[in-house]
């Protein structure tokens, strides 16, 4: 069973093959990648068959069909060994995974060349010089094949997008310039060594071509050799450059997509750190920026919530109400909102973000009561018309207080909803409410939700002017207000989740 590695931030399971085991698309990605790896080994085998006999005259002396079958069998064994070795437990960082794969591929090609050279020496008594040519040819092909497979693996890890984050320091990375210089130098050295081997072999060959081959024909064959080798090096060089450029493009695309998502408000994202170059340093700094931004936002939210609770608790205390009223009405609104998200009338507007803002702003619904005299606010009996006129000013007082905060701090989403709730939670569906006599959808949804939550909680709790009512009696009063006091759809939602209201009321009793 594949060894699993857990992403410390997203919790995604990544196995040693570098793909998400829970995703069928990534399984097909792994299958396609395995096919590409097999194809690379097959291409290397074909090139060695065509090129080896040109460099080593001893290989040319072997029967072509027999030599071809031996090379194909050898490369098949090399591929099987590679598959077995790579199925073992892999390192826990992408950088180490890539490094290990490159070393394994290069080592397998070296062993393949060594086995073929030793076999030729034992069976056909090839000289040491011929064996060295075989090993050098395998190593040059192995280097290019390993580079291509390395870039393909890197591409696979980037496409997975859920690789294991790792930490790098700016002074411990390998520059892209150094990588390019290393590849260019390797390409030149490989080309020079190969050309020298061909020239050396051709000098020997020209001395022994005999009378059956003209000098012009021999020159043409030598030209074909140089053209074939040049095409091989150019082809591998272009493939490596293409894959390298494609990976750079994917790095930029992923970096930009993460930054675009962060700009839209998403924070639970990371840029994968795959290689150990400037892109990984940039990715690390980007991830650090996102984490810092997330932490700062969390602190601001906690500060906001603490300030809301402190201010709202002060207002509720003046009204002989407790902080439990704040918690209960908050939870009532959230339960109603979650249910109404299934209603097509509300689903587009009532997103998870909007509901969270309404939930957080709800405690400020009665903040305006701080401006009402105690003689009215705490009066145990029925208010006179003049007293009720003063009481009806508290929604406007609350709105004005929040507007003052907006002038100092600027417009914030939660203050917008707090102003809505404070100003409109005493409006009624039929237009008979206060302070403006709004009706139906003229009343913001946040105010309509608070209207039902506030009335229900006032009914089931004891107040200076009334005893606590039972849930059934409170429900009956709510039903009487359907279509007059309350939005009918919100009343229906209340009836559908009334057990949640009972549970919330029980969990947050007044102490």
C-alpha cells in the first residue's frame, strides 16, 4: 500500500508517486505520466541502437536483429527496475523527490551501460575501449532522459497543486541561472565527447574501408553520422527547453491564480514549493504573506467581535437583559439563514459570507437604547403614547451611532449590516412598524430576520413588563403575525426548524 504523506495545511493525502490518491483525475494523470516515462526509455533505446553502431565498430559487427533485441530487453529491465525502486517510500519534500528520481534514472542508465559492456567483453571479447564507448553513450543518453523525466515529474507536482509545503531560505537555493548554465555546459560537453568518439572511430574506419567504398561514399556516411548526432542533441535540447519553459509558465500561472484568489478574499491557499530556485523563494514569501494576512484578519475579526459584544452587552444591561439574549438572537438568525439558503428567493443574496456578517452584526440591534431614559426603558407598565414615541427613536439613535463610527473608520461590511439591523428590526411586513413604516421587501432581509428572532426571544424570556411565555404560546403569537408583522417565508422557516430554536434557548438560558 502506498505510503501517504499528509499536507500540513490542507490535509490532502499525497502518496509517494506525487499525486492525490483521492482524485480519479490525478490517477489518470499518473497513468499518462508513466506512459511518458516508458516512451522516454523507448526513445533512448532506439537512439542507442541507431547511434551505438556508428560510434563503436564492434557493436556494428553484431547481427542487427540480435543487437536490437538485446538492447530492447535491457531497456525493458531498466524500466522495470526503475518502477520498483520508485514505488518504495519517497522523501517527504518535493525537492528531495525530484533529486532522488534524477539520481535513480542516471544510475540505472549507468548500470545498463555497464551490464552491456561487461556482457560484450565476456561473450565477444570486446576491448576495454569499446566498453568505455558503450558506457559513455549510455551516460549521455541517461543524462538527457533523466533531465526530461525530472522536468515531467516537476510538471506533475505543479499540476497536482496540493504538494507538501516545504521551507527554504534565500541563501540556500540554486539559482535558475546556474541550472541553465549547468544544462548548457552538459549539452556542449556531451556533444563534444560524442563528436570526438565519432571522429576517432571514423579515422580508424577510413584506414580500413578497402577498395569497395569510394572516398565520396565514405564522406557521405560520415556526414550522415554527424547529422544524426546533431539532430539528436538538438532534439533533446529543444525538448528540455520546452519542458523547462512550460514549468516556468505553470509556476507563474499558479502564483497568479493564488494571488487573484487572495484578492477576492480567499485565504486558505498556498503556492506549491517544488524546486529550490527563485520560484520557490517567491512561493515561500507569497505563502508567508497569505499567512500573515490571515492572522491579521483573524486578529481584526476577534477585536471586532469583542467590541461588538462589549457595546451590545452594555446596551442590553441597561434594558435589564443579559448577554444570553445576544447569543440566542445570533443563533436564531444563523439557523434561519442556513435554512433560507435553500429557498430560491433568498439563496442568491444570502451567501455564507453575507450570513456570517449578519450573524456578527446582530448583537448591535438595540445599541440605540443607550439613548433612551431609564424612566422609559425600565418602566414595568405600559408606556404612554409620548413615552412610546421616545422609545421608537432607538433604531434611529442606533443607526446614527454606527454612522459616526463609519465616518471615523470608513465603510465596513459588518457596520453596513449592523446599521440595517439596528434601524429596521422593528419594521413590520404590512408597513405598520417603525421608524419609517417600511413594508415587505422594502425592509432589508437582515432586519426581517432580527424582527422574528428578537420577538421570539422577548416572548420566551421574562421582562419587567411580562412573564416568560412557553414555546408553544410564543409560536402561536409568531403565527398570528405571519404576513402582518413577519415575512411569511421567514415564519415558515421558523416552523421548519422550531426544534433548533428550543435547543438554542435551552443552551443559552439567562443566569
